[in-house]
């Protein structure tokens, strides 16, 4: 058999093997973050409670820094990184006191404007987290947990420096990231 004919037979054989799925073995794909998450246990109610309490504590940390004349902008930025998923993907954020075209905040800038105000793109925002909040607690009407995802629906009770309590209806959805931390991916509020 001459070399040309041999090469045609080899090429045809390789094509047939490839069509049958019998091509040369490929290196195993690298395990991605999603695959590694599959081996972790499902979130627990304690995990979700801790994430909700962390949100309350974070809100109060911004209010306290503002009341004390400290750098609340940096604290708010850290809150958005630690408690919300903006550094990794989109967050569906519909805060309490928004309306019209600025009802939904689909980016970090819009969320920061809601919490601390001062952004000319959001002229109606006075800084929800800058109010003199001194207390924050929550109750859940229900909690849904599915693997690395959890959703809660209930009320958040905010207490100001005069002892007045404001009750807000909240829907939070949390997703556990590759670092194991729960971050908010959906935040819906209403009075």
C-alpha cells in the first residue's frame, strides 16, 4: 500500500471514530466552581438567619458611622461587597422608598445611592441607611432553601434613635458563592 492510500485510510478511520465518539481521549475538563459546590451540604436555616442578621448589622454599621461623623461611604461599599452579590453578578434590587424610573436598581451604583444618597443620578435618594437607626431585627413568614440558594419573606423592624419602629416587608434571596458566603441576589422591600 502506498503512503497516499495509507494516509487516506487513517484519515477515514479517524473520522469514523470521531463520529462514533471514539476519538482520542481528551484531558478531563477542569472542575469549575459550580461542580465543586455540588459536594457541599445544602444551606441550613442557621446559615440563612446568619445572613439576615449580617444584613441588619451592616445597615446599622452605616447608620452608626454616619451618626459619629466617620467614613460611612467606605462602610457602605464594604456592605455592598460583603452582603450583596454585585461583585459577581447582577442583583435584583427594589428598595423600599423608590418610585418611577428609579424603582429598580440593577447595579452597585444605584444600590449605593439608595443607602447613602449623594448621587446626582438618583436625586430622590436621601440615604436610607443614614437615618438614625439604632436597632434592626427581622421575622420570617417563610424560608425556602434549595442547595446553595435560599429565599426569605417576612418583616424587618427598624428602630430609630427616638425609639420609633418602622416595619418593612422584605423578600430576600441569597446565593452561596464559591467562597461559601451567602450574598443577596434579590432584595424587594415595601412599606
